[in-house]
C-alpha cells in the first residue's frame, strides 16, 4: 500500500502494481468502505486499475490525517463484501462496416470470424473502472486466445458504440474519439448520452456480456434508443 | 433576461462545477479561474457557485432585455455600457435595453460575467457548468451563439460595490506556480526534476479548458513514460514521451496513462488559466503540508477580499 500526494486537494492510494481482478477489486472495495464510513472531508473518489484517487477538502482534513484514516480501510478492503455486481447486456452487431477489423483480427488470431465472435460474445467482462472519456469502460474477461497487440496505427476517429479488443482488454468507445483497438462490432446502446436523465450506462464493478445481434435488430434497437424508449437489460 | 448579440470566440455558462462524476469519466468543468469567478458572484450578491459566463480572450456583447445587475471580473478587458466606459471588478446596474460590450483581453485569458440571481439553465448531474467536449450542461451543452437568450434567477436588491484595486490580480507578471511533486516524481531523473523546477515554460496556443500545453526545457524520464492508467487530479503536470509538460485543468480527462511529475496547487490554477499563449510560467516545489496551509489561507483571503461600497 502506498499513498501519493496529488497536489493540495487529492491523493492516490496505490494497492498494487499490476492489472488484475484481485487488485482492482480491493480498489473498488476501498471506495465502497470510504462511502460507507462517510469519511469527513472526502469530496469524491476515482477508482482505476490499481489505485484509488481521493479528492478531499484540506480545510476539513489534512494529508497526513487522511492517510491515517485510510490505512485501516485499505487493510480491510481485501476482506470486504461488496453489494452484488450488476449484469449488463450489450447487444452487439459484429463485422461488416460496424466491425471493420473482425476479419483481419480473426486472420491475425488464426480463427474464423465466426469463432472469434463466438469467443468474444461468450465471455463475461468485468468493468474495472470508467475513465478517459465519459462512460468508457476498461474491461477484461475475453479468453486468452483473443489477446492481440493494439493496431500499429490508431484510427483518428472511432465511432461511439464501437466494440474493440487490444492486449487483454475489451473496450466500448463511449464518444467518437481516436482509438487503437481492433473494432469487432458495434453496440446500438449509448454508453454516454448527455441528453438522458442518467447519461452514463456502465459503472465500475459491472459485469458485461455482449449479445450477438443481426443488422436488422441493431437498427431496430438504435431507433428505439434514439427515441428514448429502449431499456437496456440490467440485472 | 439577457440576449447575446455577439458571443465572442468561446463563451460558456459555468457554475461552481460538477461533483462526484469523475468516477464516470465526467470532469468537474466550472471556471478555470475560480477566484475571479467567485469574486464576481460576491459583487452581485450571489452564492459563490451561482451560474455565470466564462469568456475566452474576447468578451461577449450582450443586451439586458430586463433590468439586472452584473459584474465583470477575470481577464483585463475593456467594458462599455451603451459605449460609455464602465469599470470591471465592480457592481454594474443595467436598465432594460442597455448594451454591454466586453472587448479583447489586454492581459489574462478568461473573463467572467456574474449576474445577480445567476443564469437559469437546467442543472445536469447537479450542475449548470458546460462541459463542451461532452456536450453536457450549460445551454444545450454548447458555447453561446448569437441571439441566444439567457434567463436569470430571481434577485433581491444588490449593494453596489467595487473590489479594492490591490486585490485585482496582475496577469502580466510571470507566474511562479507552486507545485507538490508527485504522484510519479520517482519516474523522472534528478536532472529532469531540476530542469522542470529551474526552467521557464511558454504557454502554447493549443491550450484549452482541458489543459495548458507548455514548451520549455525537456523533462527527462527515468525508465518509461507510461504507467498503469490512474486518476488525473486538477493541476496534474503530465509529461508524455516528448518531455513537454501539460497542466490538466477543469475539463480534463478523468484518467490517463502518462507520468505526472507534479501537481499545481489549486490556488495557483487561476494563474495557469490566465497565462496567455506566449507568456512564460515557472514552477516552484512546496511540500503537501505547506500547500494545504496556503490553500486554507487562500480560501480565507477570498472570503475577506475588501469590497468597497460605492455611491449610486
């Protein structure tokens, strides 16, 4: 465990030095414990792979005192039971113009594109954290067989909703942005919708599954999403 | 009610900022220069975080459709009411039909217009602040355009006051920005840290509300410049592989994978945001305890800024 200052208003608690489910689960457990304890002076928290960033008011609590208050919570985090994770289903239309890298990725992985889709859609993914752009999930969970280096040349613009793989990670782009992942398909759901009452779909700790849909169903769901009448499947 | 006649290059509605959304990738937004913004609100009798306008380099031209009370703070810009010069950092009372024009900044970058009662736009995720890249908050998530109409909240009578001249910041001076080293200072060589603290860095024109991009002595990494992605605090000084620092501001990305050599203290963020492209800044290290003492003092200083009553 390591505390690092991030200026006068924030600090970072590092709970490990690797990207793993175990370390990230402790990070999210620490965040949960801070919320449960309603620790005085804490303003907001940002979980990432192996660290929790804690924003706080130095008028209420100073750096040293906050580190002392966080230490027992961080030790407790390994043994803390959190509320059950939500399971979120993301419809995904694979291949063609919505997933332009499906065929090249399959060739690179020496799989048929059908086999690649089956493996990708058959896995369950853990949302380690949300970051970089609004609502973008950092996930792993694909079988090791799908591990693939990132694209040599990142795209300047990846459309929102694109589902990609890179390294051991899987990602769904939440807004149009540059990106270096292999694009396998696209979800018609909006992971970030500034006009919605709840603009963000996924939360840290969610379990995500992709459900393969054909183009007709993709278009139908996209239409209902645009009309504001589609309810994502969340359990 | 206010009508925008000319918006200027980038004028947005901002309030005290959005809290609790960084864990969903949504930055706080709000004013880059929170001190000037807060003092503007105090001059019109508002709560510190009430919604007002932030403009960039050139101010807006606007017409009061109904009588209202405003104050212009932040960047040093000429202000006129119906073409007659008017004072900044001062409560101004407008009659229906009055036209206010705020010209190009002579110094500083970001100016603020506070309105008694605040700007009445819907709160989104608890805030009226505009997050431009996310098209969220403010007026339809965008910068203001010609002919936009802004409603104002209800306001009681406002005392007319002016800020003491000595409390008005001088944006021409070369700022020395106080930083706390870390979170990843250990990823830089001793020379890299020494160069960062000794050098002068020029503000680049690509700077925006997301971050101030700087150019100066190259900061050398020890080992790689990538880390396992983690949170990016306000004021984080990110140093990518080219060794040139970027100071992350209110519209920053919530997380990232570049090393951060230091973090600019909250009370010096206004100085970063008011440094014009071409202007130089320097960095000076303080420890966390000292930074937090200075931070508490800065809060008290803003609360105690002298506002002098003026005859009406």
